[in-house]
């Protein structure tokens, strides 16, 4: 994952090597175990819990069992986040062996958890089941499968939504469904394997990209791979963002090694999963395409046009080979169905509609929300262009991460796993971030981990004494994590 010369590792003072404590690895591993077990509690609000949704469920049914599961998940989240901050606070940065051990401890237990914090994995596989039955996911939603089976586990809001993913991705999930003999659990196991491979690709690509651009590969792994939000959503949640960002990261590594057009092909395959991957093609062509970026502005614009044309050709070829064509473009706005105050640009539109209604001008909520979302996309585009123009041969992958994060936060809808597009690449060079940038990145990561907040009724669903004892235990874990793992201001590693 991180290549360090043996002589460099052995040159570390013995006193420094002895300061490596097993505490963060033990705490992080225990946290992941608690999340896995707590989410498996019968009736858990963090996973799909209908019969047949996962290989096992734990604990007694009823309010007390569900509450114990909730407490276990939150205690695990606190322990995992604290362990991550503890590793960030180590000086010098952990070596390869410790990083691999941390990845196994933090991520290993999550392999056995059901899809965490979202039912999207069931939607992907339902689309694969549709294709295997001759149904077009670009023309009809999973409801066409009929009651029971795959449809029973798809979130109600997405049952009539058409697929927003590329034809290459749709054929992939169809292949998994066929390989599993149309059995849901078998297909889920195969999809978890794909997610695991994607995280492994990130574990290779992130430090390689950091090394190639003059950054600390160990710090890059800590921020971009061992980040709890990355592991919980991409591995635990099995979101296809893992495949997208893994292909993008691999493409960037290939590009900086002198094969920019092959890098564009990989990024275009990432766009077969989710279209925002095409943003990487622009940054790649602007810098790696000229091997140092010493060309004039017009030459760079020509490079960008050539690479985008190649990406378009790849998309067209995959669409033709799959037999599905460009149907996914019709569903490009599918994620925007969710209207929530938690999304910044949507919240702006909602606020304006309420003000208009109060002023007697009529609510017109949909118009204001659409306008807010359009403004958000324009702002994200302007920010991305500014980041591109201000980037350098050393910082352009990090600036691409900033552009991805701007697009995720200013897009029509904000999901925590969207943030990983930017976090993985921002982690490549946290030293390139200015001011309190690393602190903000850490805060975004932590908030993303707890964004799936159950209702107050669930948080207090047990008997009174059990509720009091459970939240007291979580508070004690939080206090211990803060005391043991949060770096002191005088020796903070959040700004390397």
C-alpha cells in the first residue's frame, strides 16, 4: 500500500518506534465490531432488517433489543472516529505495516455487516435482476419486478425511479445476479466483494498518487482510505461510489506515470458508474496531458477537448456493447427527487419559497428549489474552474478533490457517501490545504458518519433505566476517545 525503503524505516529512532501503541488499532477494531453487531440487531434503523435481507440478525425482538443495537452502533462510531484521530496524531506518520494492520482492524469487521445506513445496494441489484428478466431499468423502476423478492428490500422512494447509472455498471450488477443464481444474499455477497476490491484499489492508488505528486503517502492513506466515512459508506454501505472513485484514482495514477490517455479511459469507465467522474478527465488533461503543464492556455484547452472526446467515445462504445445505449441520461436527475432541508442549495430554495409565501407572493416551492439547485450547480462549476486554474503539478489531484467536494455539497442532493469523492483525493495532500482546511475535512468526515440519525422515538425506545445506562455508556466512550486520541493543540497533526 505504501512503499517505504527498509533503510528509511529502520532509521527511525528506537524511542519513536516504541511509542507506537496498539490502542488506536484495538479501539478502531472494537468500534467496527460494535457497529457490525449493533446494526445486526433485530429492527435496527441502520440496516434493512426484513427477513432475507442479510445472512444473520442478532438480539431479541422488541424495543429493548433495538435500543441496545442503536447504543452499540453509536459507541462503535465514537470509538472508530477516536481511533482514527489517534492515528492522525502519531508522529512520525505510521509505516506500511501499521497502516495495513489499521485497515484490517477498521475495515475487516465491516465486511460482515449488512449494507449500512442505506438500502442502495438492494436498488443496484434489483436493477440487475430487472435486466436479467429483460426489463429496461432506464424506462421503468424496480416496481416492475412485482412484490416480494428483490423489490421488498428497495427503499420505497426509489421503487419507481429509473436507473441513473451507466450501462457498464448495469451489466455488471446483472452479471452478479446471474452468478448468484438470482439469489439476493448471494448477489449481496458478490457485491460486497466488489466493494472490497474497490477499497483495495484505493489503498494502492492513493499513496501512489501522493508519492508521485510530492506528498506523504502515509498521511494520504490515513486521510483518504482509513477515514471512517470512506470505510463505513464505501465498504460497509456498499455504495457504488467506491467503484467510481477507485477507477478515477487508478486513472490519475496511470496518468501521472506518463499514460494520460489510458488514465482518461479509466476515468471514463468511472463515469460509467457515476457521471461526475468526467470532472477528473478535465483536470487530468489540463495537467498530466502535458507532462508538467508548460503548454499555453489554448494548447491546454485542446488537450481537454481531446480527452473529453476520448471519454465520450469510451462511453459510446460501452453503451453500444451493452445494448443499453444512452438511456441513463434520462435518469440524470433521479437523485434530485429527495427534497430536504439538509441539502444546502435545496434548503435555500425552501427558505425562499417560505419567504415568498409569507410575503403573499405564493409558495412556488418547486420553482424555488429548482432555481436554488441550478444556482448551486453554477457555483460548483465556478469553484471547480477556479481550482483548476489555481492548481499546480503538485496540487492538481488535491484541487480535483476540492472540485468533487464542491459538486457533492452544492449538488441537488447531499448524501454522506458523495463526500467521499472529494475526501479520497483531498487526502492525497492535506498539506496543500490552507488554514483550517484539514480541520474542516476532519469535521465533515465525522459529521458524515453520524448523518443517518434515527428518530427521537428510536433513540429512547428502551425501558427508562436501559436508556439512561446506554447513553451514559456512549458518553463515557466519547470522553475516553477525546482524552486518549484527540491530538493536543500544540502537537496537532491535522496540519502536517
